[in-house]
C-alpha cells in the first residue's frame, strides 16, 4: 500500500468511537472502472462493495488491534484506552476481500 497510517489526535477511552466511516457503496461496474490505486481501498462486506475514504482507508491491520470494526454503525470502536499519537489499528480479516 502507501505506507500511511492513522494516529489518535487525542486520548480515547475503551468503547468510544474512534473513527466514523464515510463509505461509498459501489456497483461492480463502478468498481471495475476505478483506478487500480483506488481499488486498494475497496472492501466487500456481505455482498456490498464499499469504497473507504480518508482517514479510515489508512487504518492499518493488526493481529492485536486497538479498535474493532462496527460495520452496523460504520465506526471503529476502541477495544482499550488509546493514547494520543498512538497508531489506530483494526483486524481487517473481517473484510470479505
């Protein structure tokens, strides 16, 4: 990818919403017409193709993440307290693609 990441601008408490997604649902045709670089930011959730915008597209995967994806609410929720300037991570294995 691009070697980017998202860092906390303030402290977060466990259970607090850290990031709210601004997702754009795409048709398969829209996905096929995206530039390759943008395709890196598309994830499939159930049968829906979703294009992630900034900053959520730069949240990195971790096997020991500090957030969990709440796809119903469209947010990453803190699994533990997160300190200012700490990288925000999530378990991206829950994505279908």
